[in-house]
């Protein structure tokens, strides 16, 4: 594969045949460095809200959270900012809230944990909503959703917090509409209930890191099985195809916020499947735009049709590498 050179900031996110791709940013800690400002992206697709919690020595207060979220929402005030609610558990531990489990990745993680502790969830949601009063560019995303009940309960708490804030701030619900609410598709069960989730939420976003881990039953951080963690496994490709099909059928927005979207081969595979909204780390954005400018959608669709018949990840990956080599 040819080296990715000649990267230009502010290059348009558009394929050679003129298909515009929505490129968004994943962030979490340092949310406003200058390097971000040199990039051209259409919003924050994933703010990992747990990262600042992990650096603290105690749960940040509601006011501390308001300040942090306000900073982010104001910095990107003309763009949508998708904040994920606290996704601790698994590999993400808080020193002041230790969790000991035999199978942490199958245990008390993400929305499961915060629904068991509504006081933690409510403080965070209240802080997000308060921070959003002036800018109104917040979107709220729920991690590790595996059932309809989790979404219903989360929405009940979000609406409760929203009504409280409207009352406290003397704003009507019309003046301060409830932000869009979405769920991550990263637990395999969620794929099969998109028909039931879609009417409850405004958008879906695929976490390919966890989705791959759970589909393949391979710990994403265990070096012993690292070679089995294969984002090009045919099962992952089929799952991605199914999610898009189900989302289109339900007329709901779907994007990708896992690492696959920023990976050159993953990007081509996702475009060939039909995905058009991708969120990634800052350092991948220019590389991705450079690549977009070289490829066409019909060619990628043709590659994807071949890849979908593949029996192993190497074949699938190689299909796109061959395509890039042909492009020179
Ligand atoms: C993912 O699982 O793909 C994802 C985006 O979330 P995280 O990597 O933070 O678990
Ligand atoms: Mg995840």
C-alpha cells in the first residue's frame, strides 16, 4: 500500500466521485487543543465522559461537571457534540469506586452500572443539560445498551433531570428542548432489537471496539488473544451490514465511533457497506480525507460484495488492500 502522504488540513471529506462523508471527532481528555482547530470536522461524534472521571480522586461534583461540559459545548458551539454518559467498569476503573469482578467486561459496565446508581447518572445528566442551556448543541449517548428496558429507564431519568432544570432555570420546555438521545450499538443483543430501540431514540452509533470483542468473545486488551481480535472477521462485516440494513429500515441515523472508522482499510469497508457518518481520533482525520479523495463508491461497493463472501479476515482485508494497490 502506498504511503499516505501529502496530507492537507481542511481537505474536504469527499470521495473522488463526489460522495460527501460526515467526519466527526472522538475526544475525551484534552478536548480543545490547537491541533483540533486545524482539522475540519462536522462535530464531536463521541466524547468519552469517563476519561476525566478517571483522573479525579473523587466523583466530580455537578458544578465541576457543568464547567467541563460547558467548555466543550462552547468551544464547538456551532457543531453537534455527542456526550456519552459514564462508561466505567470493564477496563475503565475509578480509584474511588473500585469494582472487583471475575469477568469485568461481562459485568457491571456502562449503563448497567449507572442505572444501578441513578444518583451518579442524574448528577451527570443534570450537569450536561445545565451546560447546554446557552449552546443547545448537546446530544446524549448511552453506552453498553443491551435491552429496551435500559433505554426506557435511562430516558425516564433524563426527562426527570430535564424537567428539573427547566423549572430551576425558569425556561419552558419549548425554549430548552430535550437533546437528542442515542444508544451505542456495541453489545451484540442490541443488533437484534434495533426495531424496538429505534422508536425510542434519535440515533445509533456503533462502538466497533466492544462490538468486535463481544461478537468474537475475545478480550480487546488481552495480548494472548490479540491475534484473534479481528475487526475484519466475516462475522463483524455481516454484523455491520445487518446494523445498517436495520437502521435504514427504521429510518434512524447510524454512525460509527469505534476505531474501525479511522483505520484506512476499515474506512473503505464501511464506505462500501454504505456508512456515511464516521467519528474518529483527531490524528486519523487528515489521513482519512486523503484516502477518501482517491476512491469511488461504486468501486468500494464492488470490493465489499467480494469481501462479504470471504471466509476469513485476511481475505476481507486483502480485498481492500488489492484495491488500494491498483489505485497506486
Ligand atoms: C467502542 O467500544 O468501539 C467505543 C467507541 O467505546 P470505547 O472504546 O470507549 O469502549
Ligand atoms: Mg465501547
